[in-house]
């Protein structure tokens, strides 16, 4: 296995499995330095990008299309139709299905949703989910249950979920997810740990999770890949990048 990026494996198709790179990134509706944002994403060479806070309002589809074009990726789904989460993918992915899911609205709070898809990459069949959970603790905990139910109902043996959890690892919702799924940073830490804030990283509130059977080869903030200045100016979160080996279907 080649490891050109500080020990993180590159994407590869193997006999009976596929190595994929998955990036989770809150992009703050592309309100910051979009050129830096594109450079960060390209530097990570992802097969799948799980975005939170994608553009949701005026001409949001055009903004999403610009980001996809700038990063040599294509839009899988999500955006305003999922209340912010969005999925991008490389041309390695063959898309089986996509679905945007709106979660129950709590009066006075922001609407939340999931962007989901089932894709095939190098013989592996993978469920994918991007989420941006509530700022309110009780609602956030309910949403973690909805996330696990959605993964269980996707009809796949292997799935990946990631996003902005708005909660640290000792939080009730985070612990619920980590109890049912592999917390990729905890399994195989690589790069940096803390995702907030870029100017003063001090907490891990963004994460990538994988179901049992997916081998986590490395996961963390790609400090050695993207330029430090780009990481600071692209948005108000640091991204999480994981290299995963997924068995073939």
C-alpha cells in the first residue's frame, strides 16, 4: 500500500476490497475563501466528501456546482433539499441511489437533515451519510438515533457517516454514535485531532464513523496535506479525512 501523505494510504482498488478516502467538512455556506476551500479539498484527494453547511439559499445549486467544478468532483446529492448536508464524489464512484432526508422540525430551532447515498467503488458497495446535528442537546441526541436508524435501513453491509456533531466526544450523542459505530479517529488517529476552530483548535466536534467490517487505516485533520493558511481561511471548521478499506460486495 502506497502512503504518499504522511502515512495515509492513497485510494486504491485491491483484490476483494477498495481503499477510499472520505473527507467530512463544514464549509459555512461558502462564505469564506472559496479558492482556499477548493485547494484544501483537492489536497486531500477524496473519493467522497461529506459536506455540512452547503449553500442553501439564493442560487445555491450554482454555488455547489462551482465548488464541484473547482475540486474535480461531482455532486451526489443534498444541499438545500437536505437542509445543508451535501455529498460530493469522484468519478471512481458509481451511484446506485441518493436520498435527502429532512428531520422533524423543533419550533424555534434550525431545520436539520441528512444527505445520503449508496455508491459502488472498486467493487465495494457503501452507504454514505452526511449530517449536521442540532445545537440543542436533547434534539441532537434524538438525531443521533435517527442517523443510526437511517444507516441500518440503507440495505448495505458497510456504511460511513460523518459530519459536524456540535458535540465533543464526551457528549451523550457522540458517545451513542461511537458505541454503535467505529469512531475513525479513535481507531486509527492520524494528523490532527481538533476541528474547531481553525485559528485555535481546541475541540473535536466533527467526526467520521464507519460500520463494523470497514478497516480504518487513518483518520484526522489533514494538517500535513493542506496549506496552513488555506485551512485557516477556507471556513470556520477544520476538515476530517479518513482512509478506509471497504470489503467488496
